[in-house]
C-alpha cells in the first residue's frame, strides 16, 4: 500500500508514532517525512529531494502514445514542475523537500490519491490516509457540509475538498500544499478547459479508437490482465481490446454473483448470462465470485471497516472489497486489474446511467430516454434556460411531468447565475434534473440546505460558472466529476480495495487522452437528441476496429430492476439481507447519527425514519434512500465514536 505522513512544526520528541511501519524518508529542521511505496526518488541540481509515491502508467508523448513508466527516471523534470505533472499518466503523489526543510506536495492531475491535512496547535500533519492522522485517535466535530454531501449526492462521500471532520481538510483538484516558514499554504495549478469541436468527423472516430487502444496497452501487464467484468459496454470493451492486443492467454475476467436476500434470489442473472456469453466468445476464463449477503454481513463489515473508515467510505461498496479479496487469491501479484468505471460520466454524463424512463415493451427505449436526460444537461438546453425559453422544450415537458411531485426552482436571473444554478443542480442534488431544488432534501433543515449549497457553490462551482459557456460545458463537467462522483464511494473504492489486497486496479476511461477527447466531443455524438447511440465513439470502435460480439448486447442490461422498476438494490440490502442486523445495531448505538447537528440536519425526520426501521417497517422511495445513506455510514462509524 502507498502511505505517507508528513509532520511539520512538531516540537522535538513529540512526533507521534504511526502504524504501518513507515520508513523515514527525510528529517530536518522540524520536518519529518515518512512513507512506503516509493516508486522513485532523486535529487535535482538545486539539492531538492523528490519522492514519487504511487503507480505510474508512463509519460504521454506529443503523438498520443504513452512511454514506459520507467522513462520517468530520465524525465524527472516533468515532476519537478507542477504545471507539467499532467504530462505523466498515473495515480501518484510527488513530495519535494528543499535543503532548508521546506516541503511541497502535489498529486497527479486528477487527484487520485487523496491528501489530508490537520493542524494541531502549531503543528501540521499531512497524510494520504485518515488512520495516520491525529483525528484517528482524538476524533473531531463533524463537518456539516462534508457530511451533508455524503448523504445527499450519489456516491456517499464528501466532495473533494471536504471530509466528514471539521478539523481535517483535503486537497482539491489542481491544488498542492506548501509547508514553509512554519505555515501551510495552498498552491494552485490553472485548469484550461477544452472547447467543443464543431468539426469532429470520421477521422476522429479512428482517433478515439487509437487513443483507447493505447490507454489499454500502456496499462496492461505482460504477466496477465484481469477484467472486473459486468455485461455492459465498458468492461466488455476493455476485455475485447486486451484480447485484441495480447491474445486470450493473457486475459481473464471475474464477476460477482449477487444474492442479497432469500426473497430476491440472484439479482444479476441477466449480467451473469451475458458475461458468460462474452467470455465464451473470446474463449477466456471467467471466475464467478459469490456475493452472498443472506448471511455473514457482520464478518464482511469487520474486515473492511478499518480501510473504509480511513478514507471515509460508506459500507455500500462491500462488493468492491470482496471482489478484490477473491481476485487476490486467483492471480499473481504482477497482473493488472482493469475496471470500466467512469465511462458513463465521461461519455454521456450519467452515473451508471441516468435511470430515466422505464418502458416494459422496449429495453432499447431506456437508452434513448437516457440520451434525453443527457440532453437536458447539454449546451442546447443550457442556452434555452439562459434565454428563459425552456418551457417550450418538449423533452423538458416530459421530464417536468416525471418530476411532478418534486419542487423545481425558478430560473435565476442572468446568464452566469443560470450557469451556477445548472451546475448546482447537477452536482449538489439527489435528483438528476435541471432546476431540481435542494428543498427536496428532507435530511437537512432549511438552514442546513442553505449552508450546504452556499459553501459548496463557493468552493467548487462559482468560479467555473463565471467562465462557463456552451463550448466548454462538457470540459467543465468532466473536470468537476473528479471533485464529485469519480472520487466517491462507488468509484474510488475500487482502487483502494485493490491496493489493500496487493493489486493494482486501473481505469482506462480515466486516461487523459480519452478525457481530452470527450471534453471536446460535440453534443451530436450521442449526448443529445441525435440518433447516434450513447457512447457513440466507443461503440463505433467495437463495430469497426476490433473483434467484438455486438450481437450479444441485447435484452435486459444487468439487474432485476431492468424488468421490474419496483425492485431496488438498496431495498434488498436494508430490509432483507444479513446487513439488516448490522445496520440495526449501528443505528441503535447512534455511531454516526448522534453527531449530526440538529440545526443543520432534520433530526425529527431522521429519528422518525430510523425508529420506523427499527420497528420493522419497510421503507420506500426517498425515505429508503435517506435511511440507506444513514445506515451505510453508521455501520462504518466515524473516528471518535
């Protein structure tokens, strides 16, 4: 695992010991740097010491290819300049120490290793894991905005610059830390959004394919490659590309069979059947991992609790822990794990999908309805909002009716205010609709809702709204995803759980070449009301560039809810799985809820749904989702509880 801790301004002899047997890297002038997992270290001509911690993919060349990770040892100047770090692909931290004992810390361009800091008196502690911070021993009052976001927005984790704790802070995207002169200073890189290209054409479809294939090649291992397989386009496209590049003997896949309760049986049989068909088509090995929550959830929570608390994840992603645990027993340590996460957001602004309109007679209609949802967050509809002409839009009318029981905000006055409102509804709400009001959030009081939105907009969205335009809208979305969903519990847990089991998990859809391409991709390439499919360039590649079983991508997608819209994964976990007694015990003890400030959180509502759950009532809809988020945090608990 990659761990480090930096102590600054601690009195001599008072630096606390850390678990994990961290090695001393530097100690001078009140600065102590300890860590493990150093990929490379060097000194430059000025006497500065550099430590690179994490995983490198390689250096991106001008022609779009990615050189070997080993080349960084002769291209260290790229990491010595914070503005050139984006030329290096990987998940890493760079620590610099000057001869005088000043220190700087930067991450890769997407901030994929979190950097926390805490001030204790005059002393400052910086680390990439909360269990190495003072908060792990002493606790902290909660951060109401961080907690609110983890309960309200999909992903179950505070946004990037927040934590669950008032006393602990986290670096944002394109930020660095400087420790100098006895103080901490936040540094910043400039982000320059790409503009949507009006000239994307057939040559760009091949450019996308070349970029995607290179992203896979650069991350693959000659020892073998394992795909976390679902039945969807993303993971199967990775599988197909790996076979195309390395042949079937260097590729295998794993998938989980989900049994959440006795009453629902196997809930992802559609996914399993298609994954088996895809594996058979390529003649590769497929291992099935049992995710059986009919019993023993308490043992699962006990195994993952330390890791998840150290990164303030909720228990909802137990599947990620279990698949990493099982995969570690199946593979050798030099194989690379591939996951298809991030593709939905990058291509079509979804989370997994928009989950828009279910139609019992047409599975395919779901895809177009998701395109309709994506269109409402595109440049065409933004312009209509800014001109206050949106009420005439037929797609808006359809979705407005779908949300007839929800409160929608009045359109703000002025283009910049509308842009802020647009971004806020996308990233700071539980609903996925422009103008969806924060007042639909019963977990928060009126004061809590105002505080959450005001601070979050100020920190993450306001500056961007000032510069937002139709031509850079998609680039800003993909940039902001790194502060929101992509660092949330449903995505970031894959890397952390793999790392905890000695594995390396990579996300090829997070390759900067792919992100740059999709940042400039026009609305007509599957994001709007055009007839191009969702994930248009990816699907084009699978039809035209590599061998892929397109004929298998028909019928229900994955889960029972593809044919029964009343079925929910959360409902089964909460009410019918062996997690129920775990949640019941944690909620009774108040391991999380008792820390919620009644001025910010509606304790009457919260205590009410918890009481009904403890009395055996099955909750649905908004109440079920709210209870689920409270329960998942309660099961992991927080430091100081």
